[in-house]
């Protein structure tokens, strides 16, 4: 029998593995708690397991985390780890501490095939999906490492929130994602509430529907544009699942969601999607149609994008249009940008299999509004710049 990594199994999977060893389900629950509650990786530490089971496990299983390639700490307390996942690939995981919570941003793929214009990960291309074990290993390591590092009291959690907003499109790695989510939610695992686990998607409509049925957690959707032509350019997946279909899937999701709203993420790009008219289009798009809140994200520039962050005053004015129309809107505080750990900056190392540089070189230019005598919405003063 080959050696299996027990981080790959949710509780049902671990119970099935234990049954193969001739053990009852309650043994799987004990083992699951040792791994995820206590962070044990050595079977000899598991004192309430029968010696015979420990001996069986020693020959058939391991608890194997990811190899740390590097760690960086930001001036604001954010920590970024680079994990080696083999084959020349590495993924990034970010811990964001706040007064009332500790949030872990987890990766689901080595790279990303969606190719959003404003995302550093997408400019690296795509290599492969992570396994369930590789996804949960990021949380397993961070939780138990930080408990020791922060000298937390017994039973005190380091990670209170998980956001699947790291490298990759989580819903394009669905079969590995859902067991990892179940481990995060399981009271014998990390015991997180569904409200405190968020899956962020660029809009894979069929998988949004499946997630609603299989494991509904908080949902965040990368919207970034108020109309299809602009979103087609910024988020290429929109050509397959346009905004009307996406909003319909969001409404269906809310039937089972732990929150009564969907969060729409909106990256603020200078002269691209940040005018008052864009804000008014958003209001018309969502008001009385979908229960939502907007999270405006100041763009975190990287050289290959050719894009710039909207000025602070324009972001504030944009938010005010939404708020005045009764749409709940926040502006995300940028964290970890001094170590390239902020939203859209995660890059890691990716052995691209998608020829992303070749595809990017054939993209048409993005239309950028420049200041004209009639103000920013003077379409006669539009210029183009290559992204």
C-alpha cells in the first residue's frame, strides 16, 4: 500500500481510509482532531489512539505539509509565505492580522488561467491545480505556526477567517476545493463558520451553482466593470459567462448562502473603470436586482500591466455615488503592498503551460480616459495605451 498524505482527506475521506485499515469511524475523528486541532504530524504523539493503529498509520500514511521557500513580513504585520509545490512551481499564502481577526489568504492553483488584465498571477500563466492537501496545508501550517509564534493561549485561534483569494481561480479547481472547505468548517477540524470562509471567483457560473448545493460559504465575485464590453476586456471569462448570467447565479446562490449578500470586488483602475458614469452604471446594474455590497480595491500596480491606480479622491467620489444610491460600499485598506502581498500582487513561481506571454501580446489596447476640457467623461479626449 502506498503512503498517503492524510492532509488530503476531509473527515469522511479519513473515515474511509481508516475503514480500509480495519478501524471504526470514531478513530478517524480522533485522528482528524490530532491533525487539525492540535497540529500533530507525528503519530507517536497521538496518545489516545491504539498502539496498533499508530503502527498501521506509520506504515501507510504521513502528515506532510508544504516546504517553505521564503517568508516575508510587512511593516503592517502582514506575513507572506512562498510554498514550494514541486515541478518548479511555488504558491503564495498571506496572513493579515487585524485587531478583531486574523485572515489567511489561500491559493488554489499554481498560476491562473483566467488572465485578468490587472492581476499579477494571471500574467504568469497557469501550471496546475493544487490538491486538497496542498490547499489545506497552507492553513494547517499557518494556524499551528502562528499559535506558537504569537504565544497564543491553548484553544485560542490564530486564523479566524479564510479567504480563497490567493493565486488561482478556486472554482476551476472545484474537486479539490470543496473537501478543503469542509475541513475548514468541520468542528473537529478548524471550526470556522460559513460566514468566515469566503470563496472569491471571477464568475464561473456553473460552479457557483454547484457550490451553493455542495458547500455554501460566503461568496465574493470579481466584477471590476459595469458592462459587458469593458468586463470582456478586463476579465476574459466574461465572454463565456456575461454579467446578466453572473448576476442570476448570484441570486440563486443567496438562497443557501450564510450571508444575505454577495460581495462584488471592484479593482479601481485609473481612467479605465473609475468614472462617475461607471459608478452610475453599477447602481443601475444591481439596485433592486441582487443583494450585494461593493468592495472597492485600489489597484496594486505591477510593471507588466501597463495600468495605474485610481487617485484616492476619485475612488472616494466613486464610492459616494454608490453609497448615495443606497448601495453598501467599502474601500479596501491596502495591506502588505511593501512585500507584494496585496490584492492582485501574488505571483509565486509558475511553470506556465498556457503560453500566456504570447496571448497577452495579441491583446487589443485598453481604452483609457484622459482629462479633457470637458472633464473626465469627455469621450472626444479618449486615448489608448497598450496594457
